[in-house]
C-alpha cells in the first residue's frame, strides 16, 4: 500500500509540473467553456462532491478520483469536442481536466 501511495504522489507531482507550464489563457478558455456547458444541476452536484471531499478528506487527496471513469470521461469528451483536447494542451487530459473543472466551478 505504501508503494501505491508513493507512486500516486510521484504521479501528482508530474501532473503539477506539466500543468503549471500551460499558459493561463489556455486554461481559462477551457474552464470558461466547461462553465457554460455545465447545467445548474451539474454545477451544484460538483460543488457538493467537492464540499463532501473537504469534509471527509478522502485517502487519495483528489476529490474527483472516484468519478474519473464515469463523470470524468464525459468532462474530457466535452473538452475534446470543443477542441480543448490533447492537441490543444499537448498532453493527456487526465493531467489537467480536474484543474479545469475546479476553475469552472470556482473552487480554484
């Protein structure tokens, strides 16, 4: 288990390093698109998930990890469909979509 946590910490560091080099205007454009694409219901549900994570402090440290495959796939596909995909950022959306989502719902 300790090795898994260490690997996750290494991966998170790599993601942060990659993402910090993305120009802010690129991030803002993608986040603004997401903000407009989310329904009021989606927005409130995402805020609830984020709040619940802060209250419960999940083991992973990432509030969205449990939703990576179902909701996360839809978010990444929304971004891709509007040309905010891998070609736009230059790397896999897995590294940045949560940050963009946080920007869109106003918690980052």
